[in-house]
C-alpha cells in the first residue's frame, strides 16, 4: 500500500480525466501556467477505480466551493411565448398600436 505523491496538480487546472479500456489505466490532462498541457497516465493494480473516485470527489468539492463563493441570484422563470403568440402580438402592436 503506497502513500507516495506522484504529481502535484491543482484540481482547478485538471482538464480531463479518463479511464482506458483496460481499467488498470487512467489518464489526466492538466492545463499548465505556460498555456501548455501535460498528460499523465497511471497504471494501478488491480484497477484505477479508487484513484478516479478520489479525483472525482476532489473535483466535486472544488466545484461546490466555486458555487458557494459566487452565489447566483434566483431569477423568476417566465414561460416564453410561443412563436404564434409572438407573431400575433407583433401584428396587433403594428395594426392596433398596442404596446
């Protein structure tokens, strides 16, 4: 059971996480400060499932922190008029001077 740090990467710069056809392999792509990308491929025995779950959990936590830091006001949702209703309203306003 290894506890060795393999790479140092901030979750916010993680661009891709994928699992190969062989579940012992997974890869990540990281966006670097110099606007380049680095790819890392991991071979985990017997599978990379736990590694991917840990990375997924870190991504979800990062996303939730972003949502909490930048709350969006709740907007009321108006149902959009149908195309026919829009045309009718346009014609009525043109012919009848209704605004």
